[in-house]
C-alpha cells in the first residue's frame, strides 16, 4: 500500500500528503512518550547477579535452603579504616571510630524523602547495631554493617537506589566527621573506604548512570560526524539521526512496560547495548535506503516514484538483515543465565523498532518537501540523467561508468585477480585467528570489573591486606545433619580454606564458653566455609570448586552456595551457553541466508567467511587485551555476546552485497554481477560498517571491563567484516566460483539492458576487456 501511494498519479497526491503528516505526527507522539520511558529504564533494572542464575544451579538451590537458617537476607556494607603508611591504630583513633560507628544508625540516607515513604536513616535499613573490629596486625579497623536485603534493593522517591543512598551517606559522613577518605587523612589521621557487596553495588549503579545520556550523546555524535563526511549535506545526517532517536524511543517505551510488568528482565549492560544496537542498526538501514533513493533520483523526475522504487528493492535486504540479527539475538533465550536471556527479546525489540522507523519515518522525512525533496541532498543534489530508462536500478549504468570510481577500481582489481585476492585475504584472517587460543575468558574478579579507580575496589584491597577476606561472604554448605562432621573434615582439607564452622544460629549476646549445638532445619545443618581469598576473586572461585568436589564426595546430598559458588555457576553456565547457542545461531542464520539467496552454496560460503572473520577478530582482540591495554581475563559471556553480534551483524553486509549481486547477475551473469554489485554498494556498506563500529566503540566510555572488551571485539570484527570480508574475500570467492555459487538453483540470465544512449552493456569477452 505504501508503495502504491508513492506513485506519481494525481489521485495519490492528497493521500501522500496526509500519510506523511500522519506518520510524522505518530512518531512525534512515540518520541515524546518513549523519551520519558527511556529516562525511567533505570527504575526497572535488576543488577543482582544471583537472580540471573537458573533455579537448577547448585548455588541457587543452596540459597533457597539457606533462607530457613536466617531471619532475613542481608547485604553487607564494610567500612575499612587504616592508618597511613602502614602505621598502627592508636587508642585515640579507635575511640573516634567507635564514636562514629555508634552514630551511623542516625545518619540520614542521601536522597531519601521520608515524607514520600523513604527510610529516613541508615538505622531504618540495618539488621544489627554496628561494631568496630580491629585487625590482628593492629593496622586497620573494620565496621561491618548488615543492611536488610529487600529494603536495600528498593528505590527512593527520586528513583535512586537505597543502597546507593546508604553508601553515599557513609562516605560523606566519613569525610565530614572523621576527615577520612581514600585520598586524604583528616585530623583523626585515618584513610577510609566503603566496600563490600553494598559498596560494589553502589559503584556499579554510578558507572551505569552514564548509559542514559552520555552513552547516547557520544554514539550519536560519532555517527553524526561520519554521516556528515558521507553525505556532505547539512540536512540528511540530522534526518537519519532523528530516525535513530525516534526508533530508540519506541524500543524504550515497549521495553520499559515489559520490564515494569516483570515480563522481561533488564539490567544496566542490556540497556546500554540496546541503545547501541538501535542507533547502529537504524543508521545502517538508513544508509542503504538513502543510497538506493539517491540512485533512483538519477533515473526519474518524481521523488515519490524514486522512493517507491528504492523501497521496493531495499525492503527485502533490510528485512533480511533485521531478521538475521533478531534470529541471532533470540537464540540467546536458550541461555541458562537470565542476563543473557534478557538481551534476546530486548535487543530484538530494538531491531524491530529500527526497521519500522527506517521504513516509515525516514521516507516521510525525505518526502516532506514534496517535489522539492531533492533539496535535502544539497549541495550534492542528484540530477536526473537517464529519463528514457524506466526499469529499476540494476544495469542502468555501464560497466565502464561503474569501474571509473574508487570502489569501481577495487571491484575491477578483484575481477582481474579473484583467486589471488581470496587466498591472500583468507591467509591474513587465518593469521589473526591463530591468536584466538591466547584469549583469556575464564572469568573476572569483582575487583577487576571497573576500569577506573573506585572506592569499593580500593577498599576491598585494603580489606584483604588486614582481615580474612573470605569471612565477609563465607561459602555456605547445606548438608544432612548426619553428614556434618564428614563435610567439615572434607572442607578443611581443601587448600585455600581458612576456617570451617557449623552454624549455630544468630548471635544475640557475648560469645559463650560452651559450644552451642548446631542449628538444624528440616534435618539439614549449615556449614560456613571461609576462604583465604576474597569471595569475589577468581582464587576463591577455584577454591570453592575444589570444596564442592570434596564435599560431594563426603555427602552426595550436600549443596554448596554463597557468592563464590554463584560466580562459579555463572562461569559454568556461560561455558555451557557457548556450546549450545553458537551452533544454533549458525544454523538459524544459515537457513535465513539459504532462503534469501536461494542457494545452499552461497549461504555456506557466507557463514564460513563470517566465522573466519569472527575468529580473526577474537585473535586480534586477544593481542590488544594481553599486550596493548593489559586487560585481565574476560567474562565467559563476552565471547558469546561478541559471536552473536558479529555473526548476525557481519552477515548483514554480505546480505547487502549479495542481494545486489544477484540483481545484477540476472542481467549480466555472475562474474560481471559481482564486479557491478561490489562497485555500486561499496561506499554505502563501508559507511554502514564504520558507523556500526563507531557506535559499539562508544560502549567503551562506560568504565566497566565487560562493556569495554565487548566494544573492542565488536568494533574490530565489524571493520574486518566490512573492509576485508565483504570487500575482498566474499566477492573474490564468488567471482572465482562463478555461476555455481547459486547451487542448487540456476540463476535465470536475462538479456542485457540497453542504456538510454542505445549502447548495449558489454559481457563475456567484452566485459573481460573492460576489466583489463
């Protein structure tokens, strides 16, 4: 219907104007409402890693049983104070800290509004009074605070988090009352940090706070610069940017309501990836549509007819591209991790919004001036040059004209030396892929997830120097009462375990000289295992893995949980996801390519080329991680996310190329069709790849290791796909294989097009002479 409305008949003029106005009005409404929803996405986020584990995970089952042993779930916040330069804590300093600790419950929570129902003071969310614990070496003090877990997870009236308000209040009070911070020493003469799980949560919330505005502005700014270079027009870049922004508003509107009603799970990293995906995909699709529209303006007078033709030939490759990405993302729903499952539907909704916006809002923008719409391309206004040609785009330019530009010369080079080109590029990619085994993706310590200096990380390091680091979050073993002694003995025999004790219930008074009996719930007891390493470190995860093996040998029904066990289960789930999801993604995309190109061989070639490209991207990224930027080991989900994005997005550029090659091949044969297809699509597809690489690179402004690693891998991979695979490897292979590339179908070769000047297009030997 839209295409028919874009016809050049008089009866359609009023309808065209009405539809254009309605489309813009509807999208303005979506932008207004969706913009507000985007600003409130942080309200419906869940960043609790434990909640992402499946119910079948051992740590999840242990946590469920452990709830019967405690009155309420808690979130520890740890205040660590040390004397500068390793000095001993004086009695005066101890007394000052004890006075400070006594006043903690009365501290107001930063950002709280008691009139709106917020907890007024820190004491309102504490489960026990603070105490001061000196270290054995006498050089540090620890004030452990136990926050009520459910209360800490709530939001304040200003949409900030309770835990962030508590941690902020503690840090402000340490600075104002004691003059103690991580950087300075006040009159009391101490340094201070707020760390522990609550401190890390607060610093994560602060890091993700850059997603809403800063990330989007940086991404759009980079895209705008690239579009100005591509279009050399003051108007077109803003139309494309506006289309991307409205698409993001639409996606945010749907995601917000789904997350608010617990139909999907949203976390900070998924929200950031959503912004990048929508902006990158919108601009990619817009570049392809605008390029075809500009081409058609050279052949017809009416912008409406030109748009109808452009949409007719663009909708299939753009829809196939969007469908490929959506299919790849939806494969993530097969993951065992809720964080991975969440990205599937959230990212898919973003791609749908990008596709709809580009196919409705962007044409309305481009046609809003009616017959004067060509002016939007000023100062490079496309002029009609072949009014006598009434067919669609393929074949309207002679091979000599096509080979005259920069991409034409590259296409001619590929046509003259196809085998040499694909052999050399394949060897270069294999050389990059050879470094893939050096990529470290065995997991990340919590202290390594931040790329900038934060209080929680610094405090954790100080804590580990002066206190048993694992005592803050001991591993929890739930075992039948009769196996308790065997479990204790097995855990004590594991290297890296500091202490093992049977839980006797909450302490309500001073320690008793008589050992209390173990607390028994439904025939089970709890055994606490303290590791020498901090519970959030990779060393502790390795220790708990060994504890599990030993404990299971002593008691097959025992369950090992706790923070380290949750990290271990997350790593195991990520490893399992790689083995399951990667083959499914490849199979789904292979089927889509086969249906689109109606060729098994072409689909297999494109998949193989993109897998090689992905391996090369990981290998090159490993070199950068290990020897340039010095990143620690990656989370196991980084390769999975990178694979999903690069295979789906990388195939996009091959789809754009091969659909055009097929169009040209029908008229001129496969080998000439490859050269023509590469020549006419080279500029726009390369621009799309550079835009997408730039948008993903914008993720690097968020100071988190996971997003920085993902941004680097995807950016490198996209550039390899668009500059090497799509520009050299694929066209050279297709040219070398020739018409057999369409197997098992046989491409119907029509008569060549005759140009407006009456000159037939050269083919066969004449085409070969043109290349020479």
